[in-house]
């Protein structure tokens, strides 16, 4: 929720409003119980529009605009007292899923990827993201690299997932689908759908951006559980591991 509070009528702040989580109830009759909400300020030359503003957005009217029609008058949004969060992925440690076999993840300790890891990812944002990553709720995102010629072994997980392929080419397996993925492909894996892919280049990494997210339909802790191989017996050795699921889970030798 958002709330509004008038500020000093100095020349600089005349007609400006501070939007804090304490006063919207008095101004537009909306209750709230949220803390640590940024203070928002209608910029100089504008005044808050009390009719169009509500609990989810604040509208500021341009004072010099005399158009009486709210559908076509000049409006702007307020400015926050917060700054953007800017990092580079190389500010973060390279990681690999610790649930995967050693031949795949390499010998790095505690989930850290080393030069032997078949893929690496950088934890950009998510619940409990360590600095300088961005700590947020209900969303986990990372940049992802699959090494040349390597296969991301078939796996699944409770969280829903998306991938956007930035560069490279791959043979992609998702459920019963197999297709050639390249730069610009956008893929969504519903919860528990098996998936994996093979980098078809022998010289360049496959680069992608991936996210898990939580909806109201999902358990609160759904982002806490990493992927596990769909065929754990085959995944014991690189020679028998595949990027697509096989049934039965552990075929007879």
C-alpha cells in the first residue's frame, strides 16, 4: 500500500507531496500494514491527483495543464527516495547446483563452480541473495552459462521456470518436446516438467537468463528446492547421462 503526506511549502517543494506508508488512509481512505515503503514525492510543478490515486499507484497532475478531462490530462508518476541497484555478474561467485553428481558440478566447495563445472550461474536476485545480489521475495533470477559441447542433464524441480536464450545454440528437451533453441528463444517449464539441453557448439558457451518465480498457487517455500536428476542411476556417469528423461527412472542394466 501507499500513503500521502504534505511537506513544507518552500519554493522548491511547493505543491509537492511525500507519499509515506502512514497517511494514505486519511487522504484516500485505504488501510495498510506495510513497512519500509519508499517515500515518494510528486515532482515540482505537480500536485497529487486524489481522484486517480489509489492503494496501488499514485498520480500527480501537472499544475499548468487546464484540461478538465481526466482521460487526457497531463499526468506523471512521483519519484522515490531510493536509488537503482546496479551490479555486474562478475561481482558474484560462479555457482553450480550441488544436487548434481561430481563429474557434472566439478570439485568446487559449497556449490561454488570451478573450471570443471559443466555449467555455471550467477545468483543475481532472489530470497536471501547475498550482497551484492538483490534480496527479494517470490522471484529467483540468474545468468546462466552451459559450457561448449556439454549437456545439462535431465532434471526437474517444484518451481516454475523460464529461460531466455541470449546467445548460442542448443538441442532443448522439455517434457515430450525436443527443439533447436537459439538466441531469442523464450522457454517456460511448468512445475516438475523435466528438461535439459545440449550445447551444440564446441567452442562457445550457451548464454541464457533464467528465473524461478512463485505464484499464489505455489507453496511458500517452493523456491528453496533445487533441481534433481530425473534419472539418478543414469546420472551417476557422464557417459550414460542424457538431457532428456528416460523411463523407467533406473533402466535395467
